[in-house]
C-alpha cells in the first residue's frame, strides 16, 4: 500500500515525496526556450494532482503513456493556491508492482445494501410496465455488474467506484420524499427517470485504471447511449405503452435542465422538472461533501476554489465548532510598578454561540 496519497499534500507541503500514481493525462509542452517539458495529471484513490517535469525530460518522453503507473519522486508545493508536484525523477511501474486498490476511489458504503435498497424501491412500483422494464435492466447480469461498479462522473460528483449506484439510491430516497409533498407527481415515473438518467455511463466511462471516457462515450454521450439501451430492453416488455416510452425518453434527454449544460430539451412536465432539480441537488451536495473531506486537515473553515461549483466553500460545521481557548501567558515574577489590572478584566472572554453552554 502507498505511504503517500494525494490527500496528504497539506502535511507534505514543500517536502520531497516518493510515491506511485496513475497517469490520468500526459501532455508535452514547450518551454519559452523551445525545449519540451511534461505536464501531467497524476491520480490515486484520494484525488488528482497536477505535475510538471522540467529537467531531463527527453529521457522519459516515450517511457510511458496515459493510464500507465509511475513511481515518482518530486517536490510538493503550491502554485496559485493549488497543490502541484514538481517531478525530479520517474519510472514506469511493472505489473507486479501495482496494487489497483491504491488508484481508484471506492464508495465506503456496502454495495450489496445499496443494490437491495434499489430493488426494494422498484418492488414498490404500482405501474406494472415501469416495474417490468426497470427489473429487466436489473436482472441483466452485464448491466447489473457494471451498474454496481461504475462511477457517476469522471470528476464532478460521485467520481468513485460504486458512485453511480450510490447516486441513484440517494436520488430514489430524495424523490420518494418529495413526491409526498406533491401528490400530482407520478412517483413510479419519477423514480424510473432517476434509474435511467445516468445508466448510459456504464458505457460512457472507463474505470479500469483511471476514470476516463470511452470512445463511444466521447462520441455519443450517455444520453444517446441510454436511449439505445432503453429501446433494446423495451422489446422484452410486451405491450409497453407508447406514451410512457415517450415520457421516459424525455426524462433522459432533459435531466440536465438547460441547453448550456448539454440538455437537448428543457424539462416540460412535473416529473422531468423534479428529476432535473433533484439530480442537480444531489450532485452539488456530493461535490461539497467530497471537498470538505479532501480538505478536512485545513484549519480554515473555507475551502479552496471549487471548480465545479465556481466558488470557494464554507464548511459550516467547522465554522461553528468552538475554538480552543488560548492559554494565558505566564505572569511575570515581579509586578511592574503601579497597580496591576485584575486578570478577569484584562482577558477578553470568548463569545458564546447561541444554544451552547459556556
């Protein structure tokens, strides 16, 4: 097992580290002098880190490719308030040196429990057509195995093994609660949309060594793939209503909510609108949780800039945690000339938060 993970950067700032990483991306760029340098994105199960190699680059230019594993020695430092690694040496690892569990982040939740929770929701469906269709997907061994392992995204949210299932179960729970407040919403239709909205990511994303896009995923995107998967499985559900099929297709292609976010259509009925907002909410809440986890060691309640949300974040739990009182300075051995002020009046008391005892 690795001794240094990317999440440890805070404790190793301005220190030389040696560790193993997977190459998420590799670019060869020119310096001002015209000589090449390497711009890398390195990854492990705790995150990703930008890395630059400036010297002796010609010796390693063709020694490795994207998705290879490297042993790297370099300096951890900050540039524009973000950690990066200045690489001094590197070499490609042999297969016998690779422990794949070091490189791909995985959900801490029990996959079997998540799958069981999903199946119980589907079993509660009242619409026989939707129940049969979703169960046809879940009973497909290839789809089920991929669904249980796939990430929900490459980087933005639930970007870990089991992330897709974790995201969908979370969505089911949220949608089920919201339906109780809006009786006009068709619960089975909304939950079916939650099940299908990202299922194409089992083919869009590759996640054997690092998270990346497949060629099919890059060219088509998960929505087109989902429409193809839906069409194939509908052939196994006799007499499936055409109107219901059209609604499911709209749920798939409108769930991003805005044209600028890649949605071919805007949500045009209640279940589609709810799916978009619940999906967006779950994604953003997970992005915040992951950021707080990555920067848990920082003393400040403010995180660094979150690119997906476009802002730094305030960890409210850390912000509300009372700070330990500073130890009083030792009293001088002899009193200075003149009358000393009472200690109780010279030390300012810490403010007490509402609802907390002193």
